[in-house]
């Protein structure tokens, strides 16, 4: 006997009242299950919109960061942001040191890019990492610096990669200056925040934003070259800056076809000019060799 026939016979064997109520009961249970799951999901969605609406990065390109803000460096010494500016561009990262996941990914992404760059932290540029948690102290900052400077492994990095802590007011003012919005979640005792870094000029003006947790070394290098007003980098960087354009929406450099075409046209014109010059000189020398040149009554041939 087929299984379908057996199932049908079993249902037919049920008392009339049970067979009549079996379908509605199943529908009721299914409805209750869907309602519970849906209510739970809706509660989770509705429970965090305000928190998430306070999180993000608002670009303030060419805005000025207040360099007189006081913070504490790894040793606990009170410093002003101005100590890390003046000569070199600065990569600014707003994180917090006890973040369970995202902040570590941001710092790891920076580390990977720095390890590839030919520029050295502390020589061509500085890095300033600031905790957004006012309760974190210098001991946490020092531990983070030891880890990342040690992994970076280049001489002098400890004098160029700084990990700062501070009070609520200067942290908020710095975050507002660069458009970095974050919020404290009381339920999880964590900070909700976006991921990204900011490149600043030596004078503390906002030059570039790079989003996410991975920062292509080429983009970061070009951003540093631009932020330094071309005081660092090589002639090839200038060519790349001509060919690549920074897109503030994506926070990345993209190839500009028009500029590439211009560069290719210029190279073609220069190449043709050189070729014509060589051909002209060769033809001239050939003509002189055939006709000869008379010097003091003597004919000279080339």
C-alpha cells in the first residue's frame, strides 16, 4: 500500500469531530508561530532605530579640526592635538580600545596598508588614534600602541603612531569636527559607530575620508600625497593623481578616463615630435654626406 493511501485511510479513521478540527488547529498553530517570530523581529527592528540614526560619518571636507583640544597620550601626559601637526599629514582614527570587534578591524586594516606603503609612520606622516570612550585610560592606550607598533615593525613608529584618551567634551568636539557620529548603547554597554579613517593636512584641515575596514594602499598613499600638498611622494605619484580622482561618495580613488586620454594624447604628440626630429636630422646628415662640404678648398664628406 502506498504511503499516501495509508495517510488518507488514517485520517478517514479519525473520529468525525477530530477530522473536522485538525485543519483549523494546524492553521492556528502556524499563525501563532508566525506571529511570535514576526513580533520578535519587529521588536528588534523597532527597538534600535533612534540609536542607529545617530551613527554615521558626515563629510566635512576642508573643515578645520580644533588643534587646541586636550587629550592624554600613552604615558598619561596631557597633550594638545597640535603636537602631532605642523609638518606632516595625519591619519586620524576614532575608535575605542575595548571594542569587541569593529575597532580592531579598523586598526588591523590600517596596519595592513601601512605595512605595504613605502612611506614610514613617523617620517612621512603621523597617525593619531583617539578613543571615543571617556572612561578608557592611558594604560589601555599604551597596550594598544605596543601591539600595533610592534606588529608594524619599523623604526621610529612609536614616535609617529599615537593612541590617545580624553574626556567627554574634547572627544565630542573632535568627533563633531570631522563629522563622526556615534552613540552609546546602554543595553550592551558598547558604542555604536561607523568605520572609517580621516586624512588631515599638516595644518589640521580635513582632506580625505576612507570608509570601511580595508584601505587600499594606493588610495591611502595618494591621499597622503595630496594632503601634504605634494611635499611627499614621487613624480609617479603626480601622474597617478592626474589619472585618478578622489570620489568623496565612495571614499576611494577612481580612474578618470578623460585624463588618461589626455595623457595618452600628450604622449603620442611628444613621441611623434621626437620621431620627426630624429628623421629630419638623419635626412639632413644623409644629404650632407652626399653633397659634401668644402672647407679651405677641400671637399669633406660625412
